[in-house]
C-alpha cells in the first residue's frame, strides 16, 4: 500500500474516531458541570498513568519484531503470545498494587474508589485491542484497523449518551461506557488475532519474553516522562486551582488533541513506509524522507499558528459559556501538539534502531522539567502557565530527541550541503 493511500485511510479512520468524542464534547459539557468534567479528567489521567505499566510496552516489541529478517509466522505468533503472558503477569501485579492504595488514590484524585479499579480494567483490555490494531498497521491493512477503531468509538459514544443523558448517571455514566467498550473491543480483538493465526499463548519461550522485555522495559521511563509532560498538569491544576479549572483545562486539551490525532494518523501510515526505506539504506531515499519531514514541520507549525486565531471561537461554539476560559489556552496547547507531531517524525529512527534507552532518559528529563515549570507558572499565571509549560517542554523534547536520533540512524538532515 502506498504512503498516500495508507495515510488517507488512517486519516479518515482517525478523523472519524476523533469526531465521535468531539460530538460528545458539546453534549457532555452541557450535561456535566466543570467539576464533574474535572473528575473525568482526573480519571483519564490515572488511566494514562496505569497504562504505562500494564503490558510493559510489549505491543511495540511485537510490532517491531515483524521487521526482523528471516522470521516465520510461527515465531511471530509465539512472540505475540509471549507479550500476552507479560500482560497477564503485569496486570496481576498492577491490580494488587492499585487495590492496596485505592482509597489514597481516590482521595488524591477526588474520584470514586470504583473508578480507580475501573482504570486498571480498561488498561488491561485496551492492551489487547492495541495489539490487534498494531498487527494490522505493520501489515499495512489500514481498512480493518479503521473498522475496529471507529466501531469501538461509536459504541463508546452511544453508551455514553445512554448513560449520561437517558439514564442520568452523570460522570459515572461516562466511565461505565468506557469500561464496557474496552471489554467488548478486547474480546473481538482477541478472537480476531486467533482467527488470523497471529497468537499462540500456550507456549513458554523465556528468550522471547526476555527480548520483548528488553524492548519494552527501557521504554517505561520514556512513557513515565511522556505522562509527566502530557498529563501531570491536570494533577497540579486540580491541587492548586480546583476540580472545575481542571475540567475547563481538559476541554481545551481535548480540542487541541485534534492535531495529535491528525499527526498520529500520518505517523501510523508513515512508520511501515519509513522502516522499509531505512532497511534498504539508500542515500537518495533518505534525502526524500528528510524533505517530507521538513514539509511536515512547516505544516504543523502553520496549523498551530491558525489555532491561536480561531481556537477561542471554537471553544465557545463547542463547549459553551461555562468553559469560555479554555479559549485562552487553546493556542499554546496546539503549539505544544505541533511540537509533539514533529517529535513523532524523529523518534521513529530510535525505535528502528531498537536502542530506546536514551529516548527514555530524554523524555523523563523533559517530564521533570515540566513539573518544575508547572508548579512555578501555574502559581503565577494559572491555566495559561500550565499551557505554556506544556508547549515549552514539547519543544525541548522534540529538539533533544532529534539530536539523539541523528546518532542512532544517519540521515542527510543538512540537505543544503553537497554530498561527498
């Protein structure tokens, strides 16, 4: 499948997938108070944190394994099975740990105890769905990727409308919809993996487990750092400004995430195309890659600039007067998302090299910088300070990762220099 065709399918899929939450946004913001929306924001933040440890990032290892030379289908499905075994073990450990501290987490996040346990359940089942989606992606089967992704979001939306509006369950209804959707999608994904002969669980391959862990475990600090950059701001806002401000900020984050969804769609199609060319290691193809990358950078920054102008209008239109303060931060958040998209374009080289240790160091260092900036800027500038901290740290993460990637895979970044 060509890059353009693959990107088009992923883009349509991701846009449809994104439209559904955006359709929910103007409805939920009118049926839920900013404080209730803040509770949902805290839950989503907890879910992001737990997902860092569930499965130990071995979905990425399964995807990368596909590109190894001289690997038969039996070895691939056994490797996928080893990743599921890691999921089971890590899930048990995570559930026990979360259960022991569920009351403390509930008090800290200002959410019900049942939501804390629900976050674990969603994370476990989402791993299986992500594995199924990943196996389609690496095989350039974008159509089926889109079918499952959009169907899951549609179920989520319909259940959310039923529980929040019809049954009047408030914020609890939104959480219930996510739990049910995650379970249904995982069951379908699991059956599909077996149907396509991509999974063999009843095996014991210590070497494969070790290989999967050697890829995934070094990424834990990377994902922790990513969490510190992209999600910890809601904790700080909740503690310093209150649950309502966390809800207002979350609305702006959701709208800015439209850019992240667009960039993710492009990247999903781009990775197989990029890895195939990096594997061939031809200089002219590498020059073509660099030209596409620079073009992407320009477009991303132009979109961010546009968000400063039209973002506040869309906030008021979509979310309503209760969330009008979100319009003040949407531009900075979109700028951060632009840097995040640029980061995706350069971090792929590190994943291709399989040398992900430095990536983790870069990301967690940037995450720690974000925490320092948050506590300083939120104190003086409120929500604007949180958004500025996000944009600054995404820029730092992108620039340092670009430098690191240049040492992992040699690319002709300086196109204006003549070839020797």
